[in-house]
C-alpha cells in the first residue's frame, strides 16, 4: 500500500495513545467535552450575574440609597436652582430699569 493509503488508514485505526480511539473518535470526544464545558460555564456565568444583581439589590436596600430616587431629587434641585436664577435675573433687570427711569 502507498503512503497515502496507510495515512488514510491511520485516521480510522484505534491508537493506544488516544485512549484506544481512532483520531476521528478522539476528536469527536474532545469536541463533546469542550461543548459540555462551554455549556456549564455559560450556565455558571448566568447564575453569577443573577447572584450579583441580587447582592447589589440587597446592598442598595441596606444602605437606604436608591440611585433612581437620588437622581430625581438632583434633577428637582437643578430645576429649582434654574428657576431661582431666572427670578433673580428678572429682579435684577427690573431694578436696573427702575434705576434708569429714576435718573
């Protein structure tokens, strides 16, 4: 037999160095093991994300700080500040006009 025929025969022959599997069988086994490992790690990642979200929520509830509520309060203060700034500006303009009229 030619080298090509012997080489092709190697891929289907069980090998003691490959746990008595052929190259194709060993490759299939490795791919299955890798697939199972990936699935396991994906499930673990989802579990850890859920656990992290849970503990974040617990921490926030214990600290008594709700980021959304704090943001709303900050927006209210900002709007109040802007309103007062407009009022002060209007009063200043009015006083300036009155002073000019008094001259």
